[in-house]
C-alpha cells in the first residue's frame, strides 16, 4: 500500500490538464454491452475503477483494449455470461450499472448486490423499482440480484427517492429502456452532466433519448444499437479539487479541459469564499488572495453543490476567517475526513449531517489515513497547505478516482511524493 509524503506550504502555480470524468466513463463503458459493434471511447482516465470495470466487462464477454493512452475500444464478443460476481462488485459499486444493459440485451442479469461503503448505506431499491416497472422479474438469490425479462416494455417511472434523484439508478433504467418496446418516461431523473453524457453516447449508438440533463427523460425504444465513438466530458470533481488546491495555497493555476458550465454551484461558492475563478480558452484560471471568507453550504443533486466535493471544500473552510456550516444532504454520514482533519489542527464539530467548521490560522502536518476517495483528496489538500510534513496512508483510495494526482501536483510546485509502504 502506497502513501503520500507531502511537504506543505508551497504555492501552486502553473497548468494542469483535467482528465475525462470517471463517473461518466464507467456507465458509458457499461453501455457498450448494448451495442452490436465496436465502440471507441475517448478521454477515459487511467484509474483503478476503470480497470475494475474493464475486468468486469471482460468477464461478461466484452473485448476491452486501450488503443492509445486515453482511448478504450470495447466490443461485445460473447453474450453467454451475465453474472457480475461479488468479488468485482464489492471492489467497485459502479459495477451495478451493468444490470440495466445486460437485462435489456441478454434478457437476464445476475449482479451481486452491492453492500454499503465508507460513505454510508447505499441502497439500489430505485434501480430495481425502475427495472420492474419496465417488466423485469427480479429476485434476490444468494446475495445476487437476478433480473429476467423476455422483452422490456416502456413505462412511466418516478425515480425520486428520499435523497432526491439517483445517478446510477437513472443510468441503469435509461440503459434498459433504450431497447424496450414503446416509450419510457423517467420522472425525477438525475440531471448530472455524467448522465447527460451517457445519454449522448447512447444516442450516437442509435438510441432515442430526449430531455437528458433535465428531470424528465423520454426514451423511445429501438430494436438495436450499433457501436459509436464518444469523447467523455471533463471531470468536474477533479477540476474542483485542483481549484481548491490553488485557493488553499494562495496559488494561481490554469486548468485545461475544464467545463465551467458544469460547475456553476462550485464556482459560485468559491467566489463567495473569495477565490477568483475565470474562464480562459477551453478552461479556467483560479487564483486566491488567501483571505478566505466562511460560508454555509449544503450538498444537493446537480445542479446543486456536489457531495463529491464536500470533503475538499471542508478543508478549504478550515482556513477561512470565521465559522462555516457544511450540510451533507446526499450521504449524511460522509464525514470520514473530519476526524483526520482534526488531527491536523482543524476545528470541526459534527452535528448530525452538518459539520460546523471554525477557521484556524494554520493546519499542521500529521500522519493521516485515507478512508474513501474524496476524503483522501481532502487530506492531500490539507497536506499541501499544512506546516511541516503530512503522510497520507492508503492512497489506493485516491487512485480509484484521480489519475496520478501526485504527477499532476508536482509540476505545479507541490512537495508531494509517493512511497511504497
Ligand atoms: N439512493 C436510494 N436508493 C437507490 C439509489 C440511491 O435511496 O436506489 C440514495 C443514496 O443512498 C443517496 C442518494 O440516493 O442518498 C443519491 O445516490 P446516487 O444513487 O445518486 O449515487 P450513486 O449513483 O450510487 C454516484 C456517483 C457517486 C456520487 C453520487 C451522488 C458514480 C460511479 N458514483 O453514485 O460518486 O457521490 O452519484 O452524486 O457515478 C465518487 O465519485 O466519489 C462517488 C461516490
């Protein structure tokens, strides 16, 4: 297990290229199960989660290969297996999004039921409700979800749950509905850009999806889909993480392949805190005068402030001049970073799903433990600004979702090194 050693206090300056979005690439890869021919997906980041999805798809008869550093070619060769094993699903929850396409294309799917994870309990009841509405018969057998349907039929489906819309649930039901007989309407669909990107890929394969990016999707079923070429959208969470890094270190960083249009809630909050984010040809420039104002923020489904940037924003607000309240409305228990940040001198009090952060003058380096992907990112950020040395252990969590983050931080002037444990 690798760890990062970070020498804090260096100002970040320079340029960073943002990778394609993990959370768009994963369901798009699963979407390739629906096609009759090869697909070429461009700007697929090199991440542990992408490797897990490639392995899962290979077991499901898909030939997956990297044609160059950022392109993946996917072609279905054998449709005889439809079992996503617990071993793989356990490693990566997004494996669940093979359920919809396998059911639609192969008439059956057996997918291990994902358990909870470090960010809390993560049910899939809405996925199953949507697939049942399309006519699937679904049972739970030995910890696997077993779904069967000779032919799916379009239906009107309300997909809202207690915490709002569901990203992968929408992806699953949408991928099942594209091959269903007749028209499907999904109401309370997730509006995340990653869902819209999946819809764009499916449409280029011949699907008929309207309303992507809005809460109401209308899908006219078609009889077959062909392979297609598609470029994955930029990763707004990686971009937001680098924006916070620039802000924390009083730096000035230019981000290319950064779509500010997907980040309004984030840039609006950063402006309120005193961080300058400006559009610059094909990307953005971020600068900060290092006087950070406190603020209140609640995570929300898109277009609200993303839960996947909550931990990173918490680190930023640790150094603001006053009290901030951060409320987690998507995953109320997603606060594993708090105790670790406190080891570095942060002043944070938890009250239910809210963290009350009182700004401190400085953070101090310490050994800390990464617990999940975004929590780990928040600890790396803290290390970049802390006085002295920070060791972030278990960085395999961060490798799941950030493409060699240390290699992107080093040219900006960060003192970060990866060591084998
Ligand atoms: N929910 C239900 N029932 C369901 C599905 C979800 O109650 O059937 C609840 C969840 O418990 C949660 C809320 O609905 O409270 C939203 O969950 P959602 O289904 O949208 O999450 P997800 O699709 O499993 C994706 C991202 C997560 C991101 C969330 C929220 C991928 C691969 N994962 O997960 O990304 O936090 O949407 O935006 O797209 C990450 O990248 O670090 C990450 C965790």
